[in-house]
C-alpha cells in the first residue's frame, strides 16, 4: 500500500467532488472510506464512470462499532462491495473495539465483541473479498490478543498518532511484527491540543516552517509539515478532508528538503527512517 492516501467525511455531494479530484487531478492512489462517512458510494460513482481506475486504487473501509458481530460484519463488507462497485476491497478494518454508550445504537450490540468481527474479516480474507485486514483504535493489550490468539495478524493498525505522546518503542514493535501503523487525527490533535508541551510543539512547527521558507523559498503549511514528519518516520497517513484544495495541499509533501534536525524538533529520533 502507499504511505499517503486521503479520505472524505462530509456530505455525499462534497465527498463525490473531493474523491474525484483526489484521484483524477491530484494522483492519490489510496482512498479511505466508511459507510458512516457516506464516502463509499462516492467511490462507487467514480469506478462506475471509469472502471480502469480500480487497478491503481487502494480502497479501504471499516466495520462500524454498531456492527460488532460476525453476521453484521459480513453484511457490512458485502454492502461496501456493492456501494463501491468493486468485487474486492484492499483493506477492511474494525473501527472501534467496542460500542460506546454515547452512541444511541449501542443497545443492540452491547454484548457483541470485536473478536467476532475480526473472525468475519478472516473469513472474507480467506475468500479473497478482502485483501488486507486490520484494526483501528486498538491499544497494546488488544494488539497482543491479535498476535497470540488469531491465525492471521492484522496488516494495518489505524490509530491516532499524537505529537504530544509519541511512543517510538511501540512503533518499533509494530514494525518488527510487520504491522503498518496508519495515522489519523494527528493534525486535529495538534490544532486542538493545549498545555506547555503542546505550546512547544506548535512553536517548533512555526520555526521549522520559517526555516524552510528562508532556506528554500518554499511555503509549507503545518499540515504538510506534520504529514511529512509521519511519512519520514515510516507511519502511513490518510488525512481526511472535505475540501479539494486541502487534498491537493496534503499530496504535496515532498517539495522541501527533510532534515534530521527537523525530525528531532518535532519529537522524532535522529537519522531514524525505515521504508514502508
């Protein structure tokens, strides 16, 4: 899979436009979707218009927390196949390991477990309908269960990566297990975060952006800088956006020189890079 993709999460009309332009105009090869984001049908519309696109796209979707059972998970995947108008999906993951009380639909699934959904994904993986499987928002204990109790480990861990709480030892462990860490929410945490450490991170981001502008004459946004940092540290990214301009910007990550100095200032380790 590519280390850089995108996703859309607004209205269907907005999703249609963003996904079409991301693929056709900006060259994205990976599209992250979910039935709850109303983005699967946008992919379906794109493929219906041009079936030749399918071979170059890496498509992913998710089992929502209200569908955590074996049969409901099977239905979710088959519904996704129909919505995206494809006969296989490159990656399917469980979105949450449990259904939370704040979700009004949880009463129907409060006794179901994520393990049932993972078993359903294993079945579909064996049938070739899903080419890769993974989990989202899983802590270290849950990953340990996956590694010890299931015949196939997840290829992807889709997780929040917070610049304020980077866990390099754990990221190294995932790499050793050949599990790709795919980040989401990093920029949102950067914008919304508070406290002294967060203030220092924001100051460093502004300083690095200024250094790049002075040294190379290249204008870089905080989002571009943070995404580049993740990719340089072997963390895949799928930034979600509702705007075509943001999708274009997020895809232009390599127009400036990356240095070990920048890496360290953002919380990384010097001279640490492993290719995905």
